[in-house]
């Protein structure tokens, strides 16, 4: 809305300096600052309100150090979603369907996460929303995104093809498997971020780094010259995704102000599912979903640790009559917690690893 207001003033009166509103980099920066300020300014009152109503119960199976985190409010993801959505509405172009699909994904899974958190905290339903209903919501979102991008002429030319990292001028056409791939990516990413959300600042900080990286790729993909030079798919209008990405980055960073150790608030499934689905849809729209195991490597490792733990436990129980474990506890961050690592050290080291994965993803631009 602010973009259109300033654009109209610039068109009518052409005041000096106001032309910068037409630049993508300016609007991306403005969206980032707006999201950060909204989060920081609204945070204290929002936390106070949640503290009076929504205190997250500590899981019985949590590590001893984690059990000390009682009387902390959850559903902090609402703060991320609010600051993100408002910032995008203020600074993005409404006629770009990329923007609406990402906003929809964040709102959709944020609502599912809210129902899950509300069920656990207020209704006292152990485990919250049934995994079956979560999966159904993820599949439904995947169907909406997949079908819409298949039918809309703005997407249909490119959407069934995707870039392959490390290979120049090589693409894969999903064909009839496109919609199942969309469903899988959205489901996998939303669950992966949800699994990673176990330590103060881990999910919010890691998500900010990953989305920042995707925002860089979106900016390049939206520029025909850069896309051609770097041999990545040119996405007409894809540069607008960079504005959305920067809003989501700084909404997460602003939340990190309150979520860093010792945390004042948890994001809950409201935030983790919203961030994960947003990451998945962004990657799909800029045709970099096959880069996610690199770009979002920490989320991939966290999910892999859970899968390996469950499979190995079931295999050894069937083979030897007693289940055995690969890790002291899964997801992976709890393994290091039980090994005696301080929580702050685990989180910062995971951030460092995420940055390394981000740099490795940038290397793929030239290793083609």
C-alpha cells in the first residue's frame, strides 16, 4: 500500500528522491526494516499478553536442561506472521501472484500451527492436533499451490521444469509428478523447521539465514541478464519475491530478539510450520527446490537424524528384541545437549553450519 501511495505521488509530482521507490532493492530494504520495527515495537506487549494466557507445557521426554523452561508463552509465531504480512502488504506489488502464494503459504500453515498450539496449551489435548490433520493441511496447501501454478499462464510455462544444481543448462521436467513434488516439498520443509524448533533461537535464526539466501537467488532469477549469465531459470516477476524474502528474514530476526537464549517466548508450531511452508514455496517458485538439501542443510540433517533414529530403533528391536539408538536423542540438537554442550553453543554452531551451507549454495552458481 505504501508502495502504491508513493508511486502515485512520484508519478504526479516527481519530487526529488522519491523515484527510489521504483527500485527493487529499496523496497526490499524498506520491507525488511518495517518487519523488524513492527516485531520489536509490538513484541513486549504481545509477549505480556501471551504470558497471561498461553504457557507452553514442557514435554516429559525433553532433556533435563530443557525442562527448566517452564512458564514461557508460546504461539510467538503470530508475531512473525503479523509483522511479515503487514510489511509485504506495505511494500510489495499486489499484481504479482508470487507474493500472494507465499503470503498464503505462511498464513495457511501458521493457522494450522495455531490450532495445534491452542489444542495443547488451552484445550490441554496431549500432542495437540493429530498428525493426520496436519498432513492433510500440508497436502491441501500443496494441491492449491501446485494446481494454481499449473493453470496460471504466468507460471505454467516454467513450473514443471526445475534447475539442477551443479549442472549448466540442465533441467528436469516433473511432468505429471509436478503436483506430488510440490506437496512433498511443502510438507517436508514445514515438518523440518518444526523439528528444528527445539532450542532458543535455533529455528528462527536458521530460517532467517536460509530465507536470506533464497532471497538472493530470487533477485538473480528475476533479472534476465543475471539469470542468463548464471545459467539459472529466468522467472519473470521473480524479483518481487526478494521483497517478500527480506520481510520474512527480518520478521524472524526481530523475533530472535525475544527468542534468543534465555528465551522470553517460543514460536510454537504457529511459527515453525509457517516458516517451513514459506521456505518451501519460495524455493518452488524460483525453481531452486533441488538446492534445498544444501541451502537448508541444517533442517535436512535434523530431519535425517529423526528418521535414522526411528528406523534403527525399529530394526534393532525386530532383530535383537531390544531397540537401540544411533543418537542419544533426536532431533540432532538434543543429542549434543545430552552430550553436555551448552545451549548457546549448540545454537551458534548450528547457525555457523547454516551459513556454511548458504555459502556452498552460492558456489553452485559457478559450478555449472
